[in-house]
C-alpha cells in the first residue's frame, strides 16, 4: 500500500498532475471565449442575409436587455415599468449609434418592447452581426399573411 508521503505516491501524483495540466489549460483558454460568445449568441434569419445581399430589407431587431425583459404585467411596480422602458429606449439609442454611417432607416421604435423595425442594407447587417451585446435576434419583417 502506498502512503501519500512515499516517494512513489509523490511521483505518481506528479505525473497525473502533468497529464491533466495540458487539457486543463486548453479548457481554461477556450471555455471563457465559449461562455462569452454563448452569452451574446444571436439568431439572424437566413432570409435576411439573402435579401440584404440583394438590396435593402425590412427587419425586426430584438434587443438584448440587462436585466432580461419581462412583460410589464409581471413587473412589481410602476417604477419598475418605467425603468424597463428607459432601458429599452437606451438600448435602442445604443443600437442606432452603432449603425451610424451604415445604410439603414428606422421604421419603428417600440416603447414597451425591446424591438425595433428597421430597413437595412448589407453594411448595416454586418454591423448588427457584430453587435451581439445589443442584439438577440434579427428577423425578416416581410408580411407572412396577407390581409384582405
């Protein structure tokens, strides 16, 4: 039986520590990037990519809020509703500032929802793709159902 104070146990533990060191270092280097990129993961509708390559396209942008958006009926007070609306307005302003100089126009800014309707070109879509801290989803704003 080996005791932890014996030279054989120390050599065995040393080799085990060395064999685990490389995978642990790799995991520590890769995992934070994966966590950060997952935290800012986006969903961009493939139809938007295709349409933007051909010209301007209408889109709905879902904004990322911190703390996450809650329906106003679930908020505990009028002050909480107002605070969330201010956060939405700030996120909208931040997104528009990030698009400055790109080809886009604002269709609508929503007061109580973390959404914006925009018409964007390919350069604005590229900026939206890089705005993961601000944007959760980019969806097509084309009418799916025609009303009579």
